[in-house]
C-alpha cells in the first residue's frame, strides 16, 4: 500500500501556465490559426503534461498486460481461456497486431503476466508480475481480495518504474485476457452509474443470446458484491481483473512522472476509471487513443471528458489503438517544434480589418 500511496502523492494538478505560451507559438506558425485542429490541442496538452516546450517523443512504450478471469465459468466469451497464454506467446514471438503496429510507430512493447491462469515459460521479453492464477468468479463472490487489488496496481507501478529507467517519453496501455470485457463492463457500469446493458457489448464476438446472458452475469456480480462506486479499490477487488489493476498502476505511475499516457480501448478505459477514482487529477494526463466498437467505451470516454484521437472501428485491444494514436501525437509535436513561423519564413500574416 505504501507504493500506491507514495505514487498518488506525487501526482500534481496541471496548472495550465504553459497553455497560453504554447498557444501563442501555435498561432505564430505558417497556417491560419486553429487550422490543424486536434493536432494543436494534442501538442498543447503534451507540453502541459511534460512541462517542456520541446517535448521528446523518441521513447514510446506500450504496456500490454495479461490476466485471466474466473467469470469465464459463466460462458461469457466466444473463445476459450487457453487463448490468453497462447496470445502471450504470440506477443513474445512478435506475431500479434500490437507487435506490427508498435514497430510501425517506433514503440517498444512490454509484455506482462499479471495473472494468467498457468505458469508461462520464462522468456527475456516476458515480465512476470503475477498476482494470482486468474481472478475468482465475480458472479459468485469477489474477484480478488482488497490486498490483491492493491498488489495488482503496485505491480503495474513497478513495471512502469523499471521501464522508466530505460527511457519513456510517452506510454500506452494494452491488454490481453479472454473474458475481460465482462469485468470492464461491470467496472464501467458501477463507476459511471449507467445500466449494465448500456455498457455491455459482444466482446470477442458473442451472439445476441450470449450478450443477454453476459448482461445477466454482470448484473448478478454487481448484486452479489455491491461494489462501492466511490472507492476504486473496492470496485477493482469485487468486479475487476489483475491486468486491469496493472494498467491502473501504469496510468498512475506515468502521471506521477509527468509522462503522457495513451489509453487504448474498453479494458484500458476501465483501468482509467479506477485510476480516476483514486486520483481525479490523472484525467488531464490521459489521451484517449481511439473509440472502440465496444459499446460502453464511448460512455467511459464521455464520463472522463476524453476526446478520442482516432475512430477506426477497432476492438482488438492489446494496445493497438494506443500505438496508432502515438503516431498522430508524434506528428502534433513535430508541427509545434519544426514548423516555421510567419516571421522566420517571411510569410505575410492575416490582414486585420
């Protein structure tokens, strides 16, 4: 608990002092004011987060965290639980979507076992921070103990801090865990106060009957556990997942280091909600990578006040949306730092009438 507490204490509110100066710089560039829209907003946010006029973007890191879920006993997924470790090995071999897209944008991928339900073969590219062998079935009781919830967040903080020593300019979140849209829907419903039906989609591709059954399972889990919507640790422990806790830790650790963190899809959105409950100031350090097809994701983003950078009908997870968004964010900083001003380019400015 000490590590979580000290991390929360380091998180500062963004005071906005750099906003005006950055806006003047953007307005002086050889373009009509505001004509690069969202790119200008992103550049200003990155400057405010980092406190640097020329923030570096060379070290991009995606944290892809894996965990299994006891609620799989209720038949909430179209895929078997065996897929979780199989996909972790795929990440290690470099054959997954996140590997391809991370390479495309120049990011490194950190693969973390937060709670896969088996022992994975040791590998130099696998970071093991296992809290347990999957969570318990949340439809029948708590997914994890409160201590395990704290451990999962602190393990996420540890992973970030270890990678921070190698250099991180911007972080992204990603996940792997068959069945994890179920706890994510539960978390999102509890914290936002929206009905479970509004927050629950098809996950890996279940049909209508499967979705209705999934909704019933989530409603049962919330009724059985009665999570306190104002207590992020209580929500995580009762209806969460180990990888969701780990991603919460990454978000908090990045924020404490004034590192911008790009949130991927729905599962990362659930982690963002937990982080926000623990420390509301994190909201201004987060950038929504995209808006997922998963129906509850837009509700989560609206609740957090985050505008998606991309909207590409993605629903893979792994950090793929975060990786793609990093490319846009990188472009926004290059606009800010490399584009000529009217004065330096000897270009006439707008005529005031």
